[in-house]
C-alpha cells in the first residue's frame, strides 16, 4: 500500500522528467550527419556525437533528480494530508524509507530508459555501441549524481513550501557549477562535469580509457547516504502538531 501510495504521489513528476530526459535521444534520432559504410571517421564521429547527447542527458538528469527528491511528510504537512499518512501503523522511518526507495528507482529509470533508447537507435543506424561502455556511463551518472537526489530529500525535510524547497535545492547545484567553472583548479569537481564522465573518457575514441573513478563514486555515495540519514533524523524528530508514531 505504501509503495503504491509513493508511486501515485510521484508518478506525475516522474513522467514529466522521463519525457525531459528522452529529449537527447529524440534529437539523436534526427541527427542528419550522413555516415557512409566506408567512412573511417564515421564511427568516431558518431561516438563523439553520442557522448555529446549523454552530456545533455546528464544535465537534464541532475535537474530531474533534485525534483524527484522533493516532497515527503513535510510537504504533506503543508497541504494538510500528513495526519492520514502518519496514522498508518508504521513508523516514520519506514514511511520515509519507502518514499526514498521509490525515488531512487525512478532516478535510475531516468538514466536507464534513455540509454536503452540510445542503444536501439545506434543499432538501427548500424553503429552498435558497447553495452559495457553504456553501463559505465549510466553507473557513473546514477552514483555520483545521486548526491543531487539526496539534496532534494534533505531540503524537503527542512522546508515545507514546495517552491521554496525547489529554490533551496536547485540553488546550491547551480551555484557550485558557477563557482567551480570560474576556478580552473576546481572545474573537474563540478557536478555537471563529474556525472558526464567527460574527465575519464578518451577524447580520441570517446570511450572509457581506464578504470572508473571509484574514490569519487564511493565519496558521492557516502555523502548521499549522510544526507538521507540526516533527513530521516530531522523528519523523525519534527513536530507535526498531533500525536504520531
């Protein structure tokens, strides 16, 4: 029941975000560059173009992940529906965990579905793309980028207003990109650069030249977990104005 409730409450945002994240794949369909079978530069050019479309997907995914993280019990309090949710015979921690798990699954789908579309398009074009390379890009996107989803969850545990929460969640993402982009030594730490994998892709082949950046991946997962944990603690201690579990 709770899983279904979490899905019903978030499906509108999910489908809007999915349509948004499929835009780069749609553009890939109409890419008009003619690739001749004997053109030795054709495959490399297509790989470059595919990576460019992945960069577009990554930016849209980050914005969507923040949006999917918003909501929850504090938002329900603002619209007056939290009393019904909190009257259910489960703990607040379980309620929050269900919503977060549904959000994580949705965020992963926003990366997997567009890349499945890209693989099909590439196959139809006669330029099949490596499944392992696509998997690396998706894995890097959803692990490093999960910080953005966790940020949305954390802000939602502090702020009731829907628009205020969105502004406070998006502001740090945009601000860090502006600040890091202005400082040469910090450009590589920009979240928009990290999730695209551009720093780890060979600029000649547009394929991963070495191992994934595991230190950054584990660090991002740790930061995400800490923000989610803090969200659970804050929400569990929050006063909703009536006796709850």
